[in-house]
C-alpha cells in the first residue's frame, strides 16, 4: 500500500528517527542523560547485549533462531569463575576458557540444527534450559565467584584515553566485523539465500549445512566473549548471569527489520534496533521512572514499528 | 443416459491454457477412458468435474441440468466421487472412523455411533474388495488398501459417477486385476466411470468409450471395447494423443558437428559417461548413457518415470549409490551440489520458483549464486565482478528486467527461467542438464530458450534435455533416451517418429511395427 510519490522510509531511517526522538525527550527529562559520561557509560553497560544481538543477526538471516545465548552467557561466566578460582588458572586462560565454552555451546546448537536437521527453535529452547541448568549445577545455584584480580577487572571497568570504556572499541569492532561478514562476505550472501529458500540455495550449490553451522558457532563465541566482558564489569561470576538476554537480542534483531523467516535484514538495522532499546532503558532510569515502564515501552515500540513496517509491506515473502 | 457432462470447458492458468473448449460425456453403466500426454489437461478436467476448479467458460451438467457453481461439497452431494492417485485419509484415525468422517461429518454436539459405523464400514469394505480391517489405523495400511478404503467411501456415498485418476499406477499385478474386476462390477450396477490411465492395454480391455485430449482440447471420442480394431486400437490412440506433424519452426535436428564448418565429426568427444548408475533414493536403476560434447541428448518419459531423479543424481542432490560417472576417462564423484559444479555439471531444476531462482533476491545475486569463486574471490565481495557477471548474462540472454538489482520474483516466468539458466551458464559448465526448461513459459520465451539451447550445443556443451513436450524433445535432440519406471528402456536417433517414442514411454509393444534402436527389454 505504498503511496505513489512519497518513498517509504526504510526501517533504518525509522529507527534513527526514533533514536533522535528518544535523545530529545530524555535530554529534558533525564538527569545527566545528555552528558558525555552517560553516553560512555551506556556503551559500557550495553556492550554484552549488543554483542549477542549482532551475533544473532546472521542466525536469523539464515532462517534460524537461537534462544540459548543468554543461558550460554551464564554458563560461560560460571566456567570462567570456576577455572580461575577452583582450577587455579591464570585469568587470561580462564577468560579463554569462557570463550571456548561459548564456542562449545554454539557447536552443540550448530550440530543439532545443521547436521541432525532439528528445528532451531526447539533445539535452542532445549539448550536454553540445558546451559542454565549446567551453570546452576556447577555452582549449586548459590556459589558466586568474586575477588578477581584488578588487571582482569580493568577489562570491564577500566577506561582508555579520554574516559572511553574498553567496551566501546570492542563493540565497534563487533559492529564492523558483523557488517563486513553479512554485507561484504560470501557467508552473508549465502546466509541470506538460505533464509529466503533453503532448498533453492541447496540447488545452487550453497553449502547449506556448513553455513548454518558457522552462524550458530559464531553466536556461541559471541556469548562467550560477552560473558568475559560481563564478569569483568560486574566483578562476579554467577549462574543467573545473562538471564533474559536472549530475548533482548531477538527483540533487537526483529526491531531492526530482520525477518524471522530469514533472508531480509541488515546489520545497521540490528544495531539501531538494539540502540533504541538500550537508550530507552537508560533514559527511563535517569528520568526516575520505574523499571516496569521500560518493559511496557519496549513492547509498544516493537509493535508500533512492526505495524508501520506492515503498512509499507515490510513483511514481504 | 448421460449422468455427467462437460461442454466446451476452458481453463487457463496465467498465460497457459490448460483446457480449450473440451467436451466429455459420461453415461451410466459405462467405463469411459480418458487419454492424453502429460499436460494434455486430464487433471484439470477432473478438477473441474469435482468442483475443485472453476472453469473460465463452458458448462458442467449433472443429469442434463447445468450446474452453475460446482464446489467439492455440491459435487459430492450430486453423487460425483473421485479416487485420487494418493488417497487422502486421516492417518491417525481408524478405517471405520475415516469412513464415518467422510460419509457422516460430525455435527456440533452430534454423537458418533461407533458400533453402527463399524458394521456399515465392514459392509462397504467388503463390497470394495474386502481384506481391510475397519479397526486398523488408516496410516498403517499399504497404498492398495488405502485406495480400497477410498472406493468404499465412494460406494457409501452412493456415487453415480466415479472418477479414477491413474488408479492402478502404484498397484502390483494381483491388486490391479482385483481393481479392474471391481470397476466392471460397478459398471454393472449402473455407475458411470471415468478411467484415466497411461496403461493403454488396461483402457482397451476395460473402456466402452475413449476420449483423447491433446493440448487441452478434445481430439476425438471413440467407441472402444475388447476385440475392436481399426482406428480404435491402441496404436491409433497413441497417434491421436501426440501431434504427428511437428509444428512450424521445428527444424530437423542439426548436430553440432555439421553446424558451422560443415565437416561432420561422426564421434564427438565424450563429456560425461554414465555407467550403470543407480540410486535408491530417487528410484533409478542401472542407467547407462553417453553425453557427447556439442550434442543435445533428450530424455523422454512420463511424469514419475525417473527423469528428474537422474537430474538430481547429476546435480549431486541425491548422489548415486551404484555405478560410476566418467569424465575424460576418469571416474568422478558428484556427492554434493558443490562437487557437481566443480566438475562442470550444471543442472537447471524443474521447479523454477522453488529451486531454480531465489525469488526474494536480486537478479544479480541470483546470477552470481553458483559462481562464488568469481564474485567473492577469497571470500570477499568484488562488486565490480558481480556487476560485470550480471550485466553480461542479462545482455547475452536478453533478460528483460528493470535492472540487476530488481527482485527476481517480480520478473515474468520466462525471464525468471533465463535468470536460472544464466546462473548455471555463469559456472562455465561442460555438461548442462535442463529439466523442463520451457515448462510454463510463454511461446515467445520458449522459442528463445530453444535457440539458446541450440547455440550452447553449438559451442561444444553437452546437453541433457528433459522434457514432457515431445515435439520439443524430438526437434531439439540429436539422440533420445526413454525412461520408464526408473530405467532407461530405449534409445532413438533424433527425429524419430513421435508415436514410436511415446509407445516406448508408455510401454506399449503393440503400438508400432518398426522399433528402431535398442528396444525395450
């Protein structure tokens, strides 16, 4: 139902406009929202969620889904803590162990989806429970690892020159990397082809199984890296780390215009979608609004953007 | 007495006319055979008579009364029943429950009287040939017995007209004969039967009258019956089913060797050899053939004869589990589509919209999809290479598109097919397998695709052409293989008479007096 003459705004334009509106409103209502400190702090707080959303985008583009990323973040956090405290590994090794744990978890999803051809929704719903359950079993649900060395904590709490948090360049690198991969690499093109039509892609010689495997593996690695970032930021490793973050990532990806059926979507959209959600939370907090309002407004924003998108025929096959 | 009649019925799907003013009259107590090639319009006619499809023009009359808008429900109420090739029963319900569901659909708050239904089901199944326990789950029954349940259903509904679409196609010998006996007893009880079958001997033994469809039009309705001869016999039907005279524009096949420089090379080099290839997944057995460079090898056969299965083997989608592929005197493997592409084998799939192109992606992305090495050297996109590749094939195949960025789904069928073809030509194949390359494209695009196929062969490519369009196959092919039931049963030189090829595809020995080449075993 596109009106002639007026080009419909793209999802990215819509989200950028929404971000500007948010900025304008919260600059007035939020205490210190418009300060440089808050903007830098936002990058620090939002990094983990951003990593998960950016890593989830390729999975969804290829027509899949991963609901286990929050749980995998939790499991990787616990693995990091226990390797450092109980196994006595030096912290860089323990951090590498957490990333490896993420990769292993991603591989479990990948093998089930790509090799055993199981439904990704069911597989990752299962590993959502499995990974969280393992994390709770390892810590008996109550054990929290604290007292990390200062060098490790500076990863998440430290700042570079000019007060820029360590997370900022990491998030920028993740954004650039995923953009290159999705929009400039063969993998991105083939993820898209699989998302549009897995059978059609198979007929064209696309290695469908391998591409799906890579997408899930990458998402797992991102969950492991996010675990390191989060443990070093909050200074503790516990089993409930990352609870609910898988849904935040899915919301950001969908808000960003990626179709859950696969094929269509962009990294810019995913990042803007995530930024809209992160700024909303931060702005409401600084405006002394209750936390529940963030949930309500997230829902309103998502539904509103989807309705606008449907009006311009956004959910095309 | 005429119980069901179609008068001047026409139906088009998009630009393709499936039926052109077809006529059919079914009489009570008669078996009426309906014959025609693949795509002649038989299934569409059945769809119209059962109310599944509405005709664009023409009249359907039941008992002499024209019916304005026939629906599946009203057709059933008027006593029209259809036995499909694949019976549609609810697999988790018992046979008796399936019958109850069809014959007495449950109403809100209605009670199902199990015991009464069980005895009624038992009675109907007995009349349909017996051998079915009404308490077994329908999904557990083998196909012939499921078909018997369908027939019991038709009997129970008191059908006066029974349409049977290839009822014996999937039956073994004894089951076939039992079915034929049942058809005869139904005829004796004054039911009108429309009998569609590719098994012409069966029709000859059974039918009282026969109607032949060709290109959607009724060519002839003839009296039939055992012991008749002259134009009513099987060979005559075959002649009516196919177009004897090739349409204008179809020249005699020209081989690559005598095209161009005028020097005839009697033995062109072999591009790909198939040696006793078999594959259980697609039901192919012991297929051997040569695909010479620069030649068009045709593959004829009915739908389901295994032609597409062979294409899937060569594409690496369903790798062969028996036999070998030979290239340059070496044994080669095509275990994945990527391996097949690397060997230089390209396969244009039959189902264009599902497999041939990716409708949501751009023309350029579709053209480049099978050539990642050229557009993504080292994995990274070279936009210029993609633009060049897309521009080249858009020009070379005259693809009519607003531009390389246009979504393929927005193009016409013929242009989508050219995009699908261009994708494969971009891989610079040595062997090109074309599965129904002109199906559902308009006449102009069809002629263009024919010209492209000839040019490709002229440039030295080995082409395997699969087509249900016999005149197309005969006019393009240098050599022709015929498939039946997963085997290669005959080979013919290009330009062979259509009735000879059709007879081999149907498995009719009596049709023709002079079988050239290696004939059916």
